[in-house]
C-alpha cells in the first residue's frame, strides 16, 4: 500500500454563501482528525480532491479544465452526476457523509486503484436553486471496545477515526477534555464514538454527584449534561458547575428529551450554554462541537 499523507487539500468549486459557511466549519472540524482535510489555497499546485457544486453550470465548466487529466478525485454535490461516475452527495450538505466521501476519495489511490480517466462533464441543463434532499440515514462511527461507565475519568488517548499505524499527529496533538454526564449507557457510547473521533479526551459520569467530583479535579472545555438523572438533576449540577470560578469558562450543553420553552428557560437560569434534544442528532452535535470546542490548524 502506498504511503498516505496526514493532510489533504480540497478545492471547493461553486456553492452558495450559506454552504460556504457550512464548509468552513467542516474544514475547521476536520483539522481535529487524522487524516485532515483542509481547503486548498495554492493556485500553482493541484489539490488532492475537488468538491464541486453539480447544480452550478459555471462550477461544472470550471471542473472540466481544473481536472482535464481526470487524475484528481472528484466529489459532486447536487442532483446530478453530470454524466460521470463520480460520487454524488445529495443536499443539504451532511458533515459525516462529507467526511466519509473524503476518506473514500483518498482510499482508492492509496490501495492501488487507479483514478478514473478524464471524463466529459455534462453541464446541468439549468441552474435552479437546489431542492434540499432530506437524508434519514445515520452514519455511525466505528464502535470501540471497552466500558464507558467507569466512575474514574478516562485520560489516556483514544484512537481517532481514520487513524493509521504510526500517525504521529494523534500523539502530538493536545486533546481537549470533554465530560459526558448521562445515566444511559447507549447515550454514553454514542457520545464516545462521535467525540473521540475528533481527538477529544472523553470522560464519563453516570450521575450529578460524579460529575461534580470530576469537575473539581479537572478542567473540561465542554460538558454534555443530561437533565434527568438519579439524585440531583442536570439543572442543579449546571448551577453548581457554573458557580465554580475555575469552571465558569466551561461550556455546558444540556441533553434533554424535553424541548419546551419552560425547560429552556430553566436551562438558561441554571447557566447552560446550549441544548441538544435526545436522541441526539449527529449533525446538531457536530455544530455544537464547532461552536464550543476549539479547532486545530
């Protein structure tokens, strides 16, 4: 197998201003994982991947000469494959599906699979505003062995999604610590898979008392806190955490099955920074990570 790099550049062609904002967050979050996918910025060198708006005739035309040799992997976003057999992602842009497509794009050449030859790209017949396509499939990160219910903080590095043996970046990156407080083992396992994939050190507590004990011993960049738990509830725990001067900069995100205005008011009064409704939506979780947890360059 050919040696893979740890960082790949992606040239973005087309897309609306709103989608460009989403993609900026995608690349920011990608800087936390291995391999990294960063936006291509060197005009005098080819990118590793081309990400193209298939509904934009100008973008498709630009693709034709940017990849005239057909040697650069292409990912299309839109309603058409433009007469090619390149992979197409439906709108709206889904973070995890885009990461999967990036991983697949670099996997084929490294495995000795030739990149498809130059193809004649058919421009879309018209360029109407893309109709959002709702995708219901949930992409699950690979499960990892080991219990997640220990009452002792887990501090050793966790394998990163897409990591290859000898990936030195994982060891050298200073991981931020995150605490997940929930009495449901399924929720803890879900959060473990999603957060550890982006090189966060993830600790777990099953109740409020454990959570308060952990925060007294260690600084957390972000705490995901269930509202309803045995013993003291999440609102009380949040108040106690926020009253601790050393923990005031910690972002507290409430995990709740309730989404009423009254519950949000209670959360705001307790000092929480955001809400995530259970079952936790993967895309909303990634948006929260980008908002409250620092990215790497």
